C-alpha cells in the first residue's frame, strides 16, 4: 500500500489522542454521564463541568461486513476521546434511534433487515427534550455530535429551536457539523491522496470500514470481506470498495474527526 507523506502527520495526530492529557482533561471513567450517580453529577457541575456531548449514532444495515451498530460504537468511542481532550466535559448516552427511511413503503436502509427508524419530527423532538433535560440541570454547552449524514439537518434544526428557547439564559446548543464533515471532506481527500479515490463511496466503503476497524475490529467481518467479490448496491454498499480498508487508514480519519470536533467546540465555548 502506498503511503502518502501526510500519513505520518496523521499517525502523530492519532498518537496524541492516547497520550497524557492536560491538567483539565478527564480520565475515561469520569466522562460518562450514565456511569455517575446524581450526586457525582451535581458535584461535577459545581466544579465547572458544564459541557455535555450528546453522541448520535444510528442502527442501520452497512452491507454484509459491518455490524449494524457501527455508528453507535464509533460515536461513543470518539465522544469519549473528545471529552477527555476538552476537559470539564461529560458524554451522554448514545442516541441510537434515528431517521433511517420509512417502513411503509420500506425505503432507504429500511429496505434491509438490521435497520431501525424513527420519523424526523420524533427525532427532532427527542433531541430538543434531551437538550432541555441537560440545561435545567445546569449544563451550559449541550453539544450534538452526529456520526451519520442522513439526519444532520434535523440536528441543526433542534439546536436552533433550543437556542431560540434559551435566549437570555446562560446556555446554548451546539450543532458541530465539523465532526461529520471531517470525514466527507478532509478524510475523503486524504484517502484519495493515498491512491484510494475510487474506493471512496457513500456507504460501507473503504472510509466507513477503516474507521470501524480502527475503533472496534470485532464489528467487522474481516475474513469474509477480504474474500468477497466486487461490492454491489444489492448488498447495501453504495459506491466505493471496502476491501482494502485497514485500521491503519482508519486511525487517521479518527484523529481528523476528534481534532475537528475539539477545535469547533473550544471555539464555541469561549464565545
């Protein structure tokens, strides 16, 4: 595999994710909201932990070789890394039920087994209720991080609704689009520079598969993937080719997503 000169820089970025953090950063066990007691959360709020990340995944088919919880696993792992780098930040439970098409008639990913969908308006109202829940507790920055492209506009709308509702209050909802666009723009460009441009598609491609291999290889049916023929839309794989995917490639994309999100959130927190 040909490695572009920028690969080394990417690996260094990944290494930084696992190096000791600043004095403000938190350990892994301290960032998960659902692993705290209510009194521990109250104490953390009083101590200045007033940012919470809301990781949004989705449960969908991703071809024969990726497990259907792909987005949920990825966004949770990356959210923890983002929280640890930011410091004074918690991570909410993953939102795993998102718009994925219709059930009657069956459309989009709902045409395949393994997908769960909810209507867009239900999804939006869920995000608004989540934001309100955290705001009344004392969180001041409620951050929506979405791992899937299909619902980004609904996330943005929910944040807009909340910010209108919170005018005059010391709280804001942040829709961090850079978390997602780091993959569709920066990472896709980097993969093309490595000679994988024809393997980048829309879904379950080299990008999707490499990112999952970097985060949790148990979610990838790698032996079957390596032995497979050319992927097709009939298998739920839309463009591109995942057969040359690797954890090595994926770690660069993970670093890009984490760094893009941290930068965007830090900029918003000081406004």
